[in-house]
């Protein structure tokens, strides 16, 4: 993201939210940013900057979202993490991962999800879904979901 200050070019900078949820800005130092909307972060930066500047006017622009990821592993051509930038179904993620390999167990695909502190599993029968049966299995993914293709 970019945090810029009107008439204060030396304080304007591109930042990345660290794993501890903070960003570091010149003069201001660390500011907690995880989970905040751009407007909420702007208000927080404004409050902190007011300690050092007479009339700060920060702008916060989000360039990239890295925290919304899903994962796919097993018998697909391109396993790994994928960014959830739009609503994505299981079938769409499999396509993004290059499709199923020859020996994938199409009837035993599993979606793992954390809900309320518990891990739950959904089944996905690829063969049925592509034959337009059991379409309700083709759920939309949530950040943190893992698809396992045995």
C-alpha cells in the first residue's frame, strides 16, 4: 500500500503489512494496520502524524491484498497458494492450478476449512460436478481454505 502526505513528500512511502500486522512509516515508526479499512488506517496515521506535523493530510491507497489466499495440494499440475481476488469456486481453483493429473482420485477431493476454531472438511466429487450432478459441492472458497487432491 502507499501512504502519502500532501506537502510532506519525505513522509510518503510504499509499505507492506508485516506478519505482526504493523507498517513502518518515516518519523511515525510502527502503526498497527492489519484488519483495518483504508479509512480506518488513514485516521490512525492522521492521529499519529499530528504529534509531529501541524496539519497532516495522509492518504492510504491499497495496491495489493496478500492475506486472502487459498491453497491446493496433491495431484494438480501447479499446487500452491492462490490469491482470492474474486469469488472463486473449487472447480475454478482446480482450473487455476492447471487441472487434475492423470492419477488424481477425482471422487475423493477434500476442502479443509477452519470455522469457529474447528477444522471442518467438505467432499468434492470432480466427476459428478463436471457431469452437472452434485453441483452444490462446488462451493465458493474462503481465505485459508485448503483443497487436497489425493
